[in-house]
C-alpha cells in the first residue's frame, strides 16, 4: 500500500539529520511563520535546521521566536576539503592555528622523517551538508529566487519536500503536500505537525504563535474572502494551544513605522479607479519608495489594509519597483474574482484572493501602461461574459 504524502514526509524526516528550510523571495507572514514553526518542531525531534528566506527583513516578524536565525541567503553552503595522500607519508599530528583573525594555518607534522610533497595535497568542495530540503509556500521552485539561482545543483542532489497551498503549484518535490483549499501553508502544517508528534504534543505556545501568524497573515486576520470554517477552527485550536493572538495582531496590523505611513500616503495620493473595469490601482517608483526611507516590502500592508477596502470594485492592484523588477500585488475584493488568473497574465501566480507577479529587468515607465491595458482588457471580457 502506497504511503500518503504525510507518511512519506515523516519517513524522510526520520532518516535526515540536517534539514534546509526555504520559503519564497520577499517572504510574507505565512512563509516566515510556517518555516519557523516547522524548524522549532524539527529541533524538538533532534534535527538540525537551517532557515533561508530570500530578502527576509524582520521588521514585522521580530516578535516570532527564532526569527533571528532566519537568513536572507545561502552562505558557505559547501564544506571546503583539504585532502592529503598518506599512501607514502605517515602523519604524526595535525594542528591548526588562527593568526590575527585573518588567517588559519593548518599544520601537518609527518612522522618517521618523511616529507609531504605539494602534489600529495588536493583541494575540493564537499557535498552539501543537508540531507533534506523542505520548500514552503512556493508554487514553483523558481519562487525561492536567489537560493535556487545561486545553488541550482543543490535542488537536484537532495530530496525536496514541497508544502504549499497555491492552486498553481507545479508539484516539483519528491513529496508534495499541496492543499489548495487551505487558506495558508501554515494551515497545511498543523495536521502534519500533529502526525509527526503522535507520541508527544509538538505544538507548544511558540509553535502555535508562528502557525497562527501565518494563517492570520494570509487571511488578513480573517477578513479576506478566502477565510473558511476550517481556518477558523484551526485558529481556535492554536489559540487553545497558547498562541499569542494579541501579540500577532499588534505586530502585524497595529504597528506602523513613520516611513511606512509616508509610503502609504504617496500610494494613496496616486490612487486611480477604473470604474468600467471595476478595479483600483496605484503605482510607486523606486525613487518614491526611497524618498520615504521605506523598503519595498513595506507596501504589503497598504494593499491589504487600505486599497482593498474600496467599495464597488472587484480587486485592488499595487505596482511597484523593487530589486530591478516591476512587482504587482493583487487582492480580491469580490468573491467573484480569481486574481491568480490576472497574475498569470504576467507569469505570476498565487491564489484566488491574493496573487502577485514580477516582470524582471523592468521599470514602471516601461511596463505600467501595458500592465493596466492587459488587465482592463481581461476585465472587460470577463464582465461581458
């Protein structure tokens, strides 16, 4: 009888000691919260973990336990190996000495009066130190951005577990746990963690807080149309387990820096309505973002908390320049719209309520007119159908 994805994941985790956890570029609360929660659980099971979130900034997630262990990129992913051929040379002892923190000398003392020749010494890189890779909240492997780009061989050499909730997931893992009816990847993780800890309850206050952060982030604190009875039941379960719900609300939704407020002001001042096509949109250049002292990622709350509150529209769109690309964020206002279809017009993706796309090597002046034209064209056909 074939094992279920949860059973296969359990077996892979049991047979691994050093596990790499990766989420998508410019990670949101679901990617970060779910990844940290799983890391905490794996460490309880005696596993060593490494967490990578490309472009991670802990401004919003510093309150989560172990957020300081999340790295924005892979560093020194391979061990460096110095090999010495000792077929004809006996080694008496090996020492190493650090010199002024700038140099490390490795001292090999040969025995019995023998000598070491330079041609007996070789240098190489060892294999990657991880046994297993778990990718969270990514519809495609390319969503891991700089991680996959900098170390493509890593994702071919090691088994991958793919845990996600996006409808456009392309099942890139050796094992795929993808539940498109779930509000978030964190929601998908709850029963998985329960299955990993059948003998012991692995969901303590910290794990519960991280998981609830992910669910509340992807549902905008249960305000989005993707909120389901199951998500509310799971959230109640996590609160009962000790999740610090008010701490999450305070940090994700009620704390805004001055730079964020200035950035939102600029976006609201440029807000435009396409009444015939039933959507609102705004756009921010890199210069406008920089002038406020904000970071591009700080636009996230703007579309969720302000733009999507517009009445009489199907969805809201925010276009911004970030990392040499044009980034588009879409949020559904009406339940009749699936914004992932719109994101797909620009090779993006996500789910019905929230989606995004990136057009690399571009600026707003290059792409804005074309983006709005394509979306208006799509909406006109959809509304006439």
